[in-house]
């Protein structure tokens, strides 16, 4: 029969029943509360890498082939490591001050990074050389996005601008938006024919590759989520949230064709949502209170990734059934969804 557990805290008294088909498995436990229509499966890390950095890890990414990881830390370093065991492969040196964001190009052989020194850099993952440095921002770079295969990239900065860059010629192709407010997050996505992206006022440069039929999303410090046509530079919509994006605990699901009212708002705590990643038919989110969770449309329960305790989980990356997180406690955690 089901095993009943009574959970009592200062404000919660609930009856929980655990999954009878293997109550506690090697790496997971499933707990549900039918009266509250709540169910969660808690997944422990498959392995933890403690030697990649010595201090808080602020960003990470995994290469397209799943073999390499890249991460940046408040210890001032950016490193490439073996994704299977955390073994150090390369140290990427060249930024002044902290590196805020880093990601692999689709090839998995090249890394893009942005730092508080207002510089955007491209690195070889094979020999750690810096092959390109972009200058033009007047404030620290907070996020980046890669357009298609990577001929062009986008950056968002504390100076309130989003810029499009030509990697081949190390040149800025233009300021896509000047918001007057810090841009905390940047994303590029494809748009279907039902979305009017507008037309460019001037003929796009021949150096722009893959910008057509693309939307650019800018998550701003002034509570606004701004969407533009990447090629047209024309506004698509402007959504106003309850607080600065990446500074509060709301996750909004929007219909781009009717964005004024969210389809739903997910709010689990007041802790800031630090990372939000599309995953299969749902998403993975991490917050400043140490929570990291997976929501899927075909699952009637939430998957909780444990281990961070109350330390903020700054970034999440995936490769196939493996999920990697980085945290203020200086650890990279790897989870295996097959352990469910």
C-alpha cells in the first residue's frame, strides 16, 4: 500500500503519499499530495564537479556534441572542461573583470563570451586562443544570442543597447535597440507567417546572415519584455511585467499574437528567476533560492533538481538526457533524466 508521510512546518500540514512503485529509487523520490493536486519528483545529482572553479559559477554551457562544458566564475576565470568528469581542458584568459556570459557556437568548437569590460570575445575551444574581440558597448555585456550557425551574434548590455555583430569581419552591423534600460536577457527565435515582423527601412547588409524571419526578445531592467524583428528592427510587441526581468519570481507564458495578457503566470516564490530554458515540450527554470525545476506538458508532476540547498542556481544547460547546473556554491551538478 501507499506509504503516508505527514509534513509539518510553520504553515504547512499535508498528507503525502509516495509512489508505491519503488518509493525511494537510487536518485529520485516521488511525492504527491492529492488533496492539493500537487506532485513532485525530486532528482539528486548524478555527479558533482567541485574542481572546475574555486568560487561562485555564474554561467555555463555544454557543446552541441555533449563532450565539453564552458563556465565562468566570480574567481575571474573562464574554463573549458570535460563534460563527463569535469576535467579541465582549457583556460580562456583575456577579459578584464568578471565574465557574465559564455556559450558554445553550434559547431561546439568555438565559444562566445561577454564581460563586465564591455567586450564580446570569440575563442577557439581547441587551443584557447581569442580569435575575435568586439568593442562598442559602453557597459558590461549581460547576455548574448547566436543567430543560426553563427555568422552573426547579438549582445545585450547594461548600456541599454542590443547590437548585431559580424563575426567574420569583427564589426558591428548595427544597434538593434536602444532601450535606455539595462538589458538582462537576450533571445533569438524563429517566427511563423502569422507574426508581422515588419519591413526594414533600409536594405540589410549582405553581411547579415540568417536574420530574416527571426524575432529578437529583450528582457529589460525596467520591467519590459521587448520583441523586435531582428532584420526589420521594427517593434512586434512590448509586454510590461510586474518587476525587473530576472529580478522576481514570475514566469510568463505569452502568445506572441496576443501578448497583452499572459496565457499563464507561474509563480513559485519571490526569488528571482535566473535561468529559463526551453526543454522538450516545456521548460527548465532556476531561481535565486536554490530551486531548479522542470515542467513538461505531458507530465502531471514537476521534476525538482536537488542539491543546491539555498544557494542561487545561476544557469542551466542540457545535452540529450543530461542537465547541468551552476551555482553560487561553486559546484557544477550533472543530472541524468534516465534516473527517473
